[in-house]
C-alpha cells in the first residue's frame, strides 16, 4: 500500500486521514476523511485538507455529524446535485437513446419523442413536470389519438425519467402518471374463405421464406420474434420438440413439434453460414418481414387490421379453443403465456364449443328416448 493510500487513525471515531501532496506548495498535508453507515451502506467522504481547509480531527468529526444528520452534503452528493442542474428531458432522451441498439422499436420511440414530447417537455427537468402539463399533452396535443398511442408516449416519458434517476442524473417525476386504459385483447380470426385465399397466395408468392414464417405461426402459435430468433440447435427432431429461448414471457419454454411443423422444418434448406432457421441477409438474424407480409395480405384480400404473424398465432389459438378438446391450461402452455390472464381471451370460444357439445348430447339423449318410445 502506498503512503498516499494508507489510512491513519485518529482519536475520533469514524475519522481518519491520508497523506497527500499540498496543493500549490511543496510538501505534504493530511487529508481527512470520515466513514459512517447510511441505510446499511458504508459511506466514505472527504472532510477537508489540513492546510487548504484548516481541517483538524475535531473539525472532521463535526463534519461527519453534519453529513449523518443531513445538515451538509458530501462532496459526492454535491457533484451529483451539480450534474442534476443541467439534465433536461432533452438531454436525458439523447443519453437514453444512445444506450439502446438501433432497431425499429427505437426508431419508433424517437419519432414519438420528437412528435409529442420534445416541444412540451424538452427544456424541462423531470421533477419540474406537472400533472396539468400531462393532462394538456393527452387532451390537447394528442387529441383524437388512440389510448394505446397515448400509453406508449407516456411510458416513453417515464422511461426517460427513470433512466435519469437510475443514472443519478436527476430527480424523477414527482407524481404517478396514470396511463389510459384500453382493451388490447383483440382476438383475430380468419373465415374459411379467407384462410383458403391466404394459403393459395402463399403457395405462389415469390418470398417463400416469409411464407414459411407465416406457416410456422399458423402451425405452432409461436410469436414473430420467437420464430425469427429460432436456431437449428433449438429444434429437436428426435424428441419432436421446439425449444423457445428467451420468449416474451421471460422463461425458456418447450412446445411439441406437430407433424405439420416437422414437415415444414424438415423441408427447409439450411443456410451454410447461419444458425438461424429463417435467416436474413448474410445469414444474420432476420428482423424485418413487414413488406412481404403486407404484400401477401393485400393479395389475399385480408382485413386491413389483420396482423399477419400475430393474427395467425391468434388463429392457431382460436382453432384449438373452439374445438372444445383443449383446456385453457394446455392452451396457455402451448402459447407460452406467463399467466392465464391473457389466455382467458379465448375462454368464450371454448365455452361456446362446450355449450354446443352439451346441446348435441341433449339432442342425442332425446333422440334415443324417442326411439325407445316408438318401440313400445
């Protein structure tokens, strides 16, 4: 340990000093430090220099008491407070976006920030934002926008503020921002005629890789991201299973490989330089299929609001639920839903199937009784 780093005890509890070069003069001096606990954490802070600040062990002990009681800020706290003075929402947003990898989602968030947040909040510090300004944003600036769009914008503002707080760059927004409630539980489905037309278009479409992504969603109910991230190491032909790594639910999952999915996967030609089942350019992970999906949807004449991969995942789930042969717990496992709450959107389909089955049973029983009566 060098002399400069060595701690020297004093007669005062929690006060010690190190030897350092004097500032602006030859020789050395004592630099006093204090130690204390705060919320279970050891705090070590400088109290002052022997000559430059006329510091003594007794004075350092008093400074220690001021730090503990909050009467005086430590040098670290002063520096943090100085940093906070300059960090506006605009500066925080720049720093926040710089930490993120460029993607479609990040590009969308940047657009939301520039369109809705920059002019109203850019020059403000998060702690200075008021509830009335949030109300003006949602009721005036975003008038006519969907609750979901408003929720995305408010969530982005909260993320930027939370980034500043976690990075110790600012104090956060001083009140809870409530997001508007909306029902996002859209259960998309296809009529038999729509499905027939879609399959016909997919059979002839030039981008068969994207068509196979759609077929995979239809056969397995996998999410778009799960399909695009799927690697050959995740496909177990021997056990007829597909391992879903890092899904939206958070935990890795395994789903059975049905014959249709097995046939599809087995037919695919592997890219010599890629680990991905559905690779992009150069064998890298594919991240964009929107253009081909829009073309397929348009040619198949599907509704504008129908989301191709997401909609086919819903079609997979709706088909199973309406069959009456699959319970909701099994459906939850197949869809890798983290909880049963999301799966409940399909409950009415299963209930209708069970009702139809019950009605059928009743009709069959009545039919048998009628036959017995006729024989008598």
